[in-house]
């Protein structure tokens, strides 16, 4: 199970969202199922621009509960900004993620509650036009300001090889657990490069970087969000994380995506179940894991709802 690529940060995390090369491109899906969360205009915006913010996918109270867990897990006091700057516990081989605030927790009850929320599931049913989905087992983010020697500068990239034909099919997502704006940083993207990719490609040299776009004459879009809002984006959208330039605010988020269930892939299904049951870290070079082993040592196995069992693969749809 190597090379499992997250959301805005570059790793699928057992979500499997980029394995679906045989699926219809997301921008080409013609709806059969009635929309549950999105409006018709939302769905058109999503298909054209490659991203969409959906308001209040979970409640502010649920977002706050998740945020409290992240502060606890990181051994940080949200009321003491001066103490937010301890070095990260383990280096990440995907170098651009170092010092970006990744939280190496994957299977806590708070994270699973958000993954399996009714409105979260319904959103991805709208996106995929498919009710049989699996959810990613991904981590979260707690990103303090660039102060006290912290030098995270942000980045822009594709999570997939942008030269592949046919192009990979995948959707990724970021759940806001705190207010996100231009001061605190967070998700950024280049919609223009999504909807005019073929024309842009004609202007690029043959040896262009397939994972990092040349941003000459391009401008990144800052995406603002409130706690509980959910951002979904196409894996073909160039995106990244802006640095936190605030004085005393942290940006908190959870990465969640869904993709069509691969119930005939028994190896993958068993590994997903094992990851949840044993509270294991997904494999892959972007996931260093928590060297303290706290998910096993301090927290119980998450209890899954009937929907959650199907989204994991423990039960079939």
C-alpha cells in the first residue's frame, strides 16, 4: 500500500480518490440523482472553476469540539500564542509540507464524526452522482503564525501528474475548523488554470514541471471560510497553502474527501478497516505519523455509525 497520496497537501490517505482513471471526469458528470446539498448554480460553478465552498456542512459547535481535540493532541494551549512554536515532531519527506502545521492524527472519534456527518456525505453524493462512496482516512492541520523562526512560505502545486492522459479523476476537501481569511492564510488555488488548462499548456515548454505550475502572469485565489464550512476541489486544480501572517491566530482544518467505493478491491478494503480498527497511520511518504503513538495509547477506537461503516468499507453499501 505504498504511494498513497492528501487534500490540499498532497496525500490521498486511503481515500483512493485518484485511482479512478476509468471514471468520467468530474467536470463532465451529467447528474442523474437529485441534488441534496448543492444548488444547480453551485454544481455549475464547481464543474467550471474546479472548487466550491459549501456553508455549514457541520455545525460551529462540532467544529469547535474538533478544534479542541487538535489543540489537545498537539499539546498546545489555544490561549497562549507564545507557546505555539515547538518544532514539528518528525520531518515529512514531502518537503513543502514541513512546518505547515500537519497534525498526525487520523482515526479519532472527532475526525470520524465529521467524515460521516449526513450533510458531508450528501455533498459528495452530489459531486460524484454516486451514493456508494468511501471516505478518506486523512489528518488535520493546526498552523500557527510565521513567527519565532517559523519560515513556512506556502506553496502551489498539483497533487497529480498534470501531464497524464487521460487525466486522473479525483476530488479532495478541506473542512474549516477556524475562521480562514487572507491574514491567517489557508487554502489557495488558481481556477483560471483549471478551466483554461489546455490553452495555458500550449504556452509552456515541453520540460515544464508536471507538479508545480509556472505562476508567471497567474494570480492565486484566497478562499475564505467560517468554522464548519467545507471546501471541495478537483484534483486537477492547482492549489496550495498560504502562510499564516497573523500575529496571534492559528488556522485549523481537517482534510476529508470521498470517492466511489471499490468494494471488489479486498486488499484495499481490509487495509482501510485495519487502519481504523488498529488506529494505524496511512502508509506513504507524506505521512510520517506521530512518534508518541498517542492515537493508540490515549484514545479509544472510534465508534462508527451505520453510514460510517459503509464509508469505511466495514460493511457493503
